[in-house]
């Protein structure tokens, strides 16, 4: 058993099966409504199938039916003709500080990190700090990002990931799910990766001990523990296997440690970065570790990223690894994921696999695939309509639907652009990118 797995195997036998990040068939924002039917589009479902000229029926915030061309349309339904268009699931941004950071250079606008003095911050819940008025939400939504895994940063264990839909201004219901994942870091994050491994081992062992000996702990009759009570409580669903552990790792040895951890316990592991993942792809596939990559990062910014290559995603898919694609560490430009997917496709990744890497694979990795990630009956009606291939650099959405409603393709950037075009006597052009 590897270093991280010590102490975890004993708990997994007692744990209930994983339930996913969002439990139940209903979410707080679900609502009913009159039927809306999108007709005639080339539906790319996000799970590898396509329906030419298909029909998508929406009621309220959910997709109620996906049917082939020629299927009957409910009487009285509002019909929207999408002939010649492509329809995809809403794109998902992961490992993003969207809603937690407004201006990178202004620290007072950062809510993405707990105290600098604590290396274990598992109780830190990003959901409580999401700003529904963030200007970054419309900027990314109009480019097809409909959901985001909002992620804290810093420390060895950064805290809990929140799942949001990009419904700007909806302070009550913007957060669809709290605690969908736990964010951690591997590698030389605390002076030595050996120390990082030892600290992770300690905190997971302590989480097991704490739950089994809660009474003794409350009576001050237990051994000292390496993390605060609230952090140990927050780690319970991680060691149970009910909450994914999302870990930064680029070096092959670190990725192998994660694969061994996943294989020797019930932990659900997601690796972020994965620059050298192609070197250990077979081990990652056997351990069912999802790897989230940014294909354009083919030049090393550290020794851990030596060997980064443009066809990393393609090689991982060929080996049977579950692959996600994201813009990592840049909340402002999460919208560039289609460019990242285009790079992956240009370097050997099948187009349907690339779309899945932006949608269904990410929803699966974060345990929210019962509600998100594909175009099928029962899923949240997050959809993007395109005039052409979504992975072509010149393409942008012509319609974006979030929770069953078509949003205005407008942001603070476009409003500023139009304001100054009018000031110099030029008429703003609809659909022009800022």
C-alpha cells in the first residue's frame, strides 16, 4: 500500500457508496414552465453521439425530451428553428476562481483562499463567497461557459469546491451545489514533496481516527491531531469516497502516487495539470483517475512540467484515461476552453472526445453527471448553439441557454466597447467580440 493509502482502507469498508456531488433528482432552482422546443439543429450530445436535425424539448429549467428529426412537437410549445446550427451541452469551467476573484492584481477582490498560516483548510467552503455580481460571469457565459467548479487555492488542502451556473445576479440560487469536491496540491508545495506526502497521510489518517473516536476527542482524551476539528469533519466525505479529491500534479512520480492512492482505496481522484501524464497513462487508466489538462501548455514553467507536449490529451484518450480540458488558473479567460479543445483536436484527439472533455467528462469527475454534462432528458437545460464548428477559432455562440433560459450575449466588456464606439460616431455591430 502506498504512503497516502495507509489508514484509508479500513474506513472504506464501512462507507456508503458514492452519491455524487449533487444528490437527489431536484435542485433548489428547478422550476416548471411552458414547453420550448429547439428544432432542426445538429445535436452533439457530449457523450459521443450526434442527432442530425434533432429536437430538444425544454420545460422550466430541465430538458424533458431529446428526439430525432420528425418527432412530434407538443401543441402550444414555443418553437425555435435551429436548422444549420450545431447544439452542444453547456461548457464547464473547472479549477476556476470565477466568482471568487474579480481583479487579479487587487488582493481585496480575492476570496479564493483561507488563512495563509494553515496548510489544511478543508472546512473552507468556496460556496459562501461566490459573488453573483461578478463581471466575469457574463464575460464567460456569452462564450458558452454555463457552469463552473469554483475552486479555492492555497495550502496543502485548499478547501471545498462549489458548483455554480453562470446566472449573473442570482444571489439566491447561483450555487447549484456545495462541497462537490475537495481541492489539494501535490508536488513541492511545502518545501518537499516527501513532506507533502507525509502531511497528506497524517491528515487523512487523522480524519479516520477523529470519526471513530469523536467522543474521546470531545472529552480531550485522544491523541493530538494534525488538523482542526472542522477540517477533519470536512474530510469525512472524501475518505468515504463520496467527494472527489482534486489534486494538482504534473510530475510522473506524483501522478503515479495518485494512481496508487486511487487503486488502493475508495477515494475518487482527479488530477489537475498532468503535464507528464502521457508517461504513466496506463496506470492512470487502470486506477480510473481523471486527468484535466490544458493542451496549450506544452512548454515547461517548472521542472515538474518537463516533457509537456501538445498531444498529451490524445495520448491519454488512446490509453483509456478519462480526460478533461480546462483553462487552468485563469478565471477571466476560462472561455478559451474551445481554443484549448481545438489544439487537442489538431494534435490527434477525436472531436467528440474533445467535446466530452469540456462537458460530460468534467461532470462525471466532479460527481454531478446526473444533472450536467450532456444533452439528455432530465438534465439541466444548459445548451450552446453555434453557427459552425465550436473548435474553430473564429466561432462564437449564437445562443446560450442556462437553466432553460436564453441569456443576453452581453457583458461589461461589450457594453464598454459599444459606449466608446458610439462616442466616436460608429454604430456598434451585433456579435462583435470585445
